[in-house]
C-alpha cells in the first residue's frame, strides 16, 4: 500500500465519525467478549489442571482386576506382575504401592499450632516407593526408620488446601503451610478402629508419624508412608505383605499411555482412571463452556462485520462521484480497493485493540474484586484468567479480520466504479 | 498532442438496445491548441473526452495522446497517464466535500507513482495560478461556484499536465463568473497548455482557436 493513501483514509474516516465509531464499537464488543471468555476459560482450566485435579498424563494407575478370575491368580498384583509391567514397551518406571491393610486411627490430644486440639480420626495409610515422592520430601530420608522411630509421612497438597480454605476458617484454626507442617509428630495406632470391630486376636500397634512434607502424589484422605513401613506393619499384623494395592506406571511419553493401558488389561489387571476421568470431565466442561462463549463472541464479530459491510456499502454508494474523481486524477482500481480496505483495517485495528484492552481491564478488575470480596475457599486462585500473548494478538487480529471481511465486497464495488458514468453530466 | 482515428463507442443501453455514440470519430490536435467541441446534448461530447483522457476503455479505434497510445493500455498504465499527462475539469466541479481546497488540489499526489516531496508548496502554487491564493484552508462548502471551479482547475493543473480536458466547464456558472473562467483558460493556453473543451456555449467557442462540431458520432 502506497503510504500516501493514509491521509485519505484519515480524511474520510474523520468525515464520517459516527459511522466509524459505531463500526469500531461493534468490533470492540465482539473482540472484548472473545478475549475475556477465552482468557477466563484458560484461567479456570489451569486451576482445574494444576490445583483441583493435578493429573500427570504420563502416569497410569494399575490396580488388581475388579472381578476375581478364580484360583488361577490372574489379576494379582505381586512381584511377578510388577516385573511384567516393568518390561512393557513404553514403560520407563513402575512405582509400587501397598496399603496398610490393618485399620488405623489417630488420636490427637494436645497443642496444635497454638490451639488445644482433641480429636480422633480413622486414617488410611498407603506405602509408596521413596522415589515416587522424593521431590516433595522436605525432611530426612523417606525410608523405614525401623520400629519405635517416628514413621515419615506425607500429607496431600489438596487436603492441606481444603484444610486451609474451609476447615480451618470454620473452626478458627491456624492457616498452615507445608513448611510449617514438616516435623509435626502425631500418634497413629494401627490395628485399631472406631468403626469396625477389631478382631479380638489382634492387638493394637501403637506408632508415631512425623510429617515430612506435602505432595500431589500423596493420598487425599490419609497418610502416605514408605513402602517398607507398610510391608512391615502388614507383616506384624499377619496380613498380606506381598500383594500390592496398586502400581503407578510411568510411561516415557503420554502418547504411550493407550498402548500400556491395553497391555495392562491383557494381563488381567485394571486401570484406575477415576482421577484422570474427573480431570478430563472437569477440563472438558470448562473447554465446552469456553468454546461456546467464544463462539458467541465470534458471532458478535460476524455481526460487527455485517454492520461494517452495511456501513461501507452505503458509504461507497454515497462517495461514488468522489471515487470517480479519484479515478480521473490517477487512481487505479486496485488503489480504490486498498483505500476502502485500509479504512476498514484501521477501524479493525482500533476496535481490536480497544476490545482487547477492555477485556484485560475487566479481567484485572474481576481478579481484584475476587481477591478482596470473596472469602477464601479451596483452590481459590490468585488469578482467574490466563493472558497468553497469542490470545491478545488473536483479539486484535480478529478485529482486523472481521473489519476486512466486512469491507471486502464494498471495496470491490468501489474498485469497480466507472468514472465515465459517474462523472458525466 | 492528440491523434484519434476511427473512434467508435457503442453503449449497451438495456431496453433501447445498442446505442452508437461515436461512429468513426477522428481528431487531430496540435500542441498549444485550444479546441472547442460543440454539439447538442447527448451527442457524445463527454464520451469523447473520456476516451481522450483514458477514462473510458470500451471503444474501438486508435487513440494517441501526448505520444501515448491509449487503446489497449492496462488499468495501471492508463491511471498513470491520467495522473501525469492530463487534467480533467468537470461541469459540476466534483470536489471532495468536507476537506480543504488545498487537500483537494493535492488529490492527484495521493495516487502518484512517486509523489513530489513539496506537495503543499505545489498545491499552493496551483491555487495561486487560478487566483485563489488565500482560499487554501476553505472547504468546498465555503466557496462560491466560480471559486469551486477554480479549485477544480488548480487540481487539474497540480501535476503539470500537458493537456486539459474540460467538460462544459462553465455550464454551472453565472455569466460573469463564466467569463472569468474562460479568461483563465485563455491565460493557461497562452502559457503553452493544450486545451480541449466541450461545450454548447458561445463564450468558450469564441475563446477557442478552433471549433469542431460533434454530430452523428463524427467530428467536423
Ligand atoms: N455508460 C453509459 N451507458 C449507456 N449509455 C450511455 C453511457 N454513457 C453515455 N451514454 C449515452 O450516450 C449518449 C451520449 O452521452 P454523452 O457523451 O454524455 O453526451 P453529451 O456529453 O454530448 O451530452 C447519451 O445518449 C447517453 O445516454
Ligand atoms: Mg456531457
């Protein structure tokens, strides 16, 4: 485009400010709603993915078959099965897990971070391999310290979040961080239950547990302890200490997961994809609502494009003589096409920029309002929005595209102006 | 300056069928001439000017203007020819409304292949040449009919064309103003500009160095 046409673009836009403003406004509304909703959808999607259901897509949770295959032993998760899982193509590591098969309770009576606390809780304990949770252990080694020593235990990140955002505020208990919890020692009695009758033969196994960190990979409603401790406790209680409760299979790549899942099923084992499904469902719900709102916004932009088409058609008709004169003084057909299109592109650029900025401002305002007005709740994010550069560029681009689309046919009509016809007489 | 041979222009005119407006018209104009073409309304005077100025392409015949063979030229080449070699003056001025006289005069530069750097100085000089040195900032709505036509002439002169094509340039003006405009044309012609004006008015006919009549699609 010859630079010298811009003065004409400016002139004709400033001559018809009302129409230019209404065209720009329509585009800005469409772009603003698109950027706003997509930004919100991405933000909420991130919260779901990273905080509510933090699923590692390269992991497969293998559990024994939910139905028994009889005495042939199919579907049993023992060392042989683990070895076979380890040998599957696409599998880079396996992590064994074993529940403490005896019931357990924790009875706490004492000072809890500055408040007196008295409560008893039924707890589940699961043993995992140290490497599985190594990155989250803040204190000591995650191994069996031997009897009579405190058992290293990990709590769930999500449990801590729920405690901090809903449990603690309701009971005016203090807010806790993973760091603060680390080192906290509490009693835990195995082979004892508040709910089921403990077999008379069994005697309770008292122990101490010490929190050594919080982990995404820890059991939500219970404590996560070293595998060897779980084995030892099962052995002490005369329970099964060879069959694993579950095995987490780490694949080299998430794309290997479907094949691994198939092989696992062929072995007579099952895959526990409850977490993954919940994450997928939640993610899909967010994606679906985001896309329908985005679609609606695109529709607004399409309407804005029609509005521009309408306004520009009228303008081209009204400026017929002017366009003819431009031809007479040397404008090519292409120059008139570009002139009209340039007017629209400028409106599109302004509309796109304004819309994007409005959406950003609205998002920031909402974030600020949510931070100050909404009470804390589990997984409450600092920001409900994600603002990747491509989204901002896309907002401006959509404005420009809609404007150009709307002005295309009017521009063609302008280019086709027959000067001999409009100038005669 | 102009060498047009056997120019035929036929319009497809809907229900009236084909309308032959120019039927083998031939015209030679030498450099520095002031030619008036007369003819009744509808005789094809405007059509002839559009052919000579490279605005119309639907004709048959050979047309050479200022050494440029126009028939068969591309849109880009014809546009460049209009931009650099000819200037048009119309009966109803056709100024761009809502923008200043100066901006109107500069219009050809907006479509020039290589616009001059001293745009504004040139536009002011053109306005001075037509006797409106102090009207640069006014918009067409703030000008009288005669002043508008002067601005239109300044626009036609802006790119220093070799040929001025005028389509009933005094048709919308009162007698006194029309006389002034004709005097301006004479002055421009005296300074070397070739002018072809179509008209049905006596005063332009009187000013011209040669008068041709367009009738039956031919010039005589
Ligand atoms: N684009 C066109 N389509 C159809 N008919 C046209 C067109 N332009 C001119 N005419 C017809 O050609 C004839 C000559 O027109 P014109 O050259 O404008 O005459 P003049 O300028 O002498 O009055 C008229 O009858 C007019 O209606
Ligand atoms: Mg005419």
